[in-house]
């Protein structure tokens, strides 16, 4: 009996088709099932924005103004 060597494939046409069909499968993606939450309401966001605006104004002013 002769031993096989090299890159020869066995199985014929059906094996090649099966191998090609395996490669065409779409990748699996993780989907998010956790609900989105608002950590701060509109009033809290407005307060943070106001504080940032005040801090920005103070940086632009010379030290003698405040």
C-alpha cells in the first residue's frame, strides 16, 4: 500500500463544497440586551454645565477681577 504525501485532498467534490460552505458562515456578534439608563436628569446636567461655564469665565479673567 502506498503512503500519501503532499497536499492532496480526499473526499472529492462534496468535501470541497462542504469546506467552502464552512468558510462563508457569518461571524458571531455579541448583542447588548441591557437597557440604557440616564444617570443624571436634565437639572443635574444643567448644573454641571453652569459650573463649567463659571470655571471657564474665571480662567479668562485676570486675578484682580474676583
